[in-house]
C-alpha cells in the first residue's frame, strides 16, 4: 500500500464492492454517478474493466475515504486507467496528494498502468488548471457531457428556486400549468424506454441530434440505473397527441439530480410543457429524494452558448433559462510511463480506431 500526502490507495474489499454506490455517494465531492456501479456495468461492453479502489487517510474528525472507479483499457502498451468524473476530491487542492498516492503504487496496485485519465468535477479556472499542471497533469479532451452544464441549487425554498429562473421561463411554466399540461412520473420498462427513445428522435424541431446513440445503449443505461433505484422517468401530456408530447429521464445520485436524456414532439398544443416537466422533477428530487443540486447535464461551453453552429445550441438556449452555464475542467492525463504512453497514443490508438477496438468513450 502506497502512502503519500497522508493518502493511501488500496483495492476495495468485497463488502465495499457490494455496497459500492453508498461509498461513492459519501465521497467528498457529493458523489458522481459516473463513478457508480451502473456506469461500470454500462461500459463493460466497451472492453473497459472496472477497478474498484479506495483512497483513505486519517483526518481530524476520523478516517476519510474516497471511493474511486477506474475503467481499465488494455493494449500491447499495457494498462490505461480512466477515472470518469473522478477522483471525488473535496477540492482541487486535495488532488496533488491524491495523485501522489497513485504514483506510489506504480510497482504495486498500478503495476503495468502507463497513464491515468482524471477529471474531477471542478470549475474550470486558470488557477485550477495551474494546480493540475503543477501536479504533472496534461490537459486532454472533454469526455463527460456535463463538463459544461447549468447547475441549480435545490437546497432552498421552492419560491426562491423558482425566482432564480428567467422571467420568460417562469411565465412558460405558469402558462403550461394553467392550460392543463399534465406531467406524470412513469414506471420504467420496455414500453417506457421505447417511447422515450422515439421522442428523443424528434428534438431540435424534429431533426433529432447527431449525438444520440443507438437504442441498445440507452436500454442498457436506463435498465442499469432503474434496477438500482437511481433512474426516473417523467412524461408530459398536452392532450393533442397520442401519448406523451415530451419526456425526461433523470438520475438521482449523491447530492445531484441529473437531467440525463430528454425528447419531445416539436409541435405542441401547450407552450412551456418541457419547462413544467423539469420544474416538477426538481421539486420531486428536492422533497422526496433529498437531492440538493439539479444538473441540466449538457450545454455548449459558456463562450459558445449563442453560437447557432454549436451542436447543442438549441437545448443550451433552453437550459440557460434555468441559470448560467458552468464550465468544468476537461480531462487530464497523468503519465506514468512516457515511452508506453507515446506508443499507445501515436501508434496503437489509431490502429484501434481503425478496427473499432478503441477504448469506448475515453478518447
């Protein structure tokens, strides 16, 4: 076991793995769903092997722990670890010592690992980037879609939350409610999944989105999360369509309610239904599920929020009505073996892309 800066790194025990999500939700950063068991299962078909790890140290108030999911990709160069939205540190200042704990295990737990890709969910500032650079990290690509997102604090009274929305959004929500738009929380299952996916094809004025993946991916994602009680569906009805006019799939994990997927029929009889559906879900997560942050999930970067050529321009404009865009740090690489890292990036990775055996979702 390596020790650095007070932190030590070890493999999770069988008991910790059985109760993995509870450990991640107790992480200092509030718990990220991409560090959870459902995400590990979702990525298994991409040939990413989960490694369940625990960082620990003695704190002033007792033992401190961070549960860390690393997704391992193997190649001729060796092992590459990706920590999706992790590790879950309390602040960016904790990260250098945490990384030293990984370095200390190069000849133990991390034997054969030539690089780590990390992405703590921390606001992107020049000062924070400097901390990562000083810790020996190299900026990489943006991977997780909520790197740029809108965050709404839910640990306030509903009237205070509502007052933080734009005036036009408040008017749309009131209008939809007054005109009879109906929002229902629906049970998961094949019919719900099929309806949800169908509505996802008709966003952006009926054009859909080039970012939408095949149905099998979403079926696996929704099934894994719903089986653990973490996934929730809402449908919205305007009375003018056969079935729902709009839909939303949201994740409750740690302190956060995440608006992961959404869809709607472009023509609507009642304006403001999608906004009312999200406001209804926020109140449910706040009062019934105890979440304290609403994550609108994916937007353009703040500096491209009003660029009509940006792929998420339309959804981004809608989400901006709930609050400002928050930009988080992109992924960063910690290189442990320069020679093997360059071999992988320059030679092996292009070959893997060519034969479609790339490490899914991390490059």
